C-alpha cells in the first residue's frame, strides 16, 4: 500500500480527494488502479502524468517500483509555451 498525493486538477478527478491509499507495486499498476477506480483519470494518463517519488520525478518509467513508505506525488502535464 502506498500513499499518493494528487496535485492540481488530479484531485478534482478523484472526487476532490488529494490523498489516496493504493495497493500498487509499480507506476504501471498505480495508473491501472487509478483508472479503474476513477475512469476520468484515463485522459490524464494518456496525456502524461509525472510521478515524483521521494523528490525524484519520473516520466514514462512505468516499471519503476513504488517503495513502501515513499512520498509519492502525481502531477498533471503542464501545457503552454
């Protein structure tokens, strides 16, 4: 079980929850379970969500393990130019 903090618009997609406890061993499983529980997450996953694990940001590293007790933040992709 990992504690995940949702940043920005991702909290609204989860019904206003900014913290979730999810049973997941890696980023791929985390995204799959989020999409199952909150279908509105899928477009965000498709566009790209950055995952910060203990202060290090991972993008497109879906096999990265989620250590028990780690500080995990999900951040939506920022658009602009």
